[in-house]
C-alpha cells in the first residue's frame, strides 16, 4: 500500500509541476468574459491550492471512509482509472500548448488558436475529463467513499466547460463547427 500511495502522490505532483512549468504569465486578453474579475481569482486560486493540499495529504496519510474490507480489486481498478485520467489530462495539456489559460481567467489571448488535433480531435475538454477521471480513480485506489464527492468538481468542470465554449464561439468563428464534430467530455458519447 505504501508503494501505491507514493505512486499516486507522485502522479499528483507531476500533474501540478507540469501545469506550473507550462504556464505563461503576463499575457493580454483579446476576448474576456465581462462577468469575471478579481473576486473570482481570489476565490478560485486558494480553493484549488486547498484541494490539492488535501488530496496530497490524503494520498500519503489518510484512510477516509473505507468502501471495502478487502480493497485489493478496488485499488487495482482505481489505480488504472487514476493513471488513465492522469494521462488524458497531461496529454490534453501538452497538446493545448500555449493555448492554455487558467480556469479562472475566462479569456482568449490574441496569439491563441483553436486546437483541434490529437486528443482534441475526439473531445473538446480532455483536461477536465482527465482530471475528473483521475479523482475518481484516486478515491477508488484509496478505497474511499469520498469518490462520491467527485460530483462537486464534476459540476464545476461542466459549468466551466460551458462558459468556455461561449467564449470560444465568440473568439473563433470555426468553433461551432468543431463542436459539431466532437464530443464535450467522452469520445463518441457525450
């Protein structure tokens, strides 16, 4: 179990380090959602940091709300789901490249372009999909009923994806046609 906890922990750390390494700062938006402001940033950034800290701490030290007395099969499948989600999120982030913006920014920059190749050929939001799948897998691998709490980030991701799509339709005339060719979260399904 210690090796599993370390592998899960390192996956979360890799995820965060990759995001920080690839982040671009100080860019000026061409399109920005008018309803957002500093209050959203002040709320979202600390919330994201707190959630990450909790998941890191839980991964290493906590056994919360166990699902099964013998969780070996659950841990196996949870770990597979976790790494599928991690891989999907990382692939989406790498393929998005300089077109990526923090979720609380609600903006499109002049140098951004529409990414429609790679994993984006099949789904419009692989990072959100990957992150949700990662969280489900993490909680299953940790044998925790907290897997049910993943509904909260799922609702946030869906809300965020819908808001982003409105903004992207304004910024990129071809985005509507792209939406007709791809699914939002699950290839060929939804």
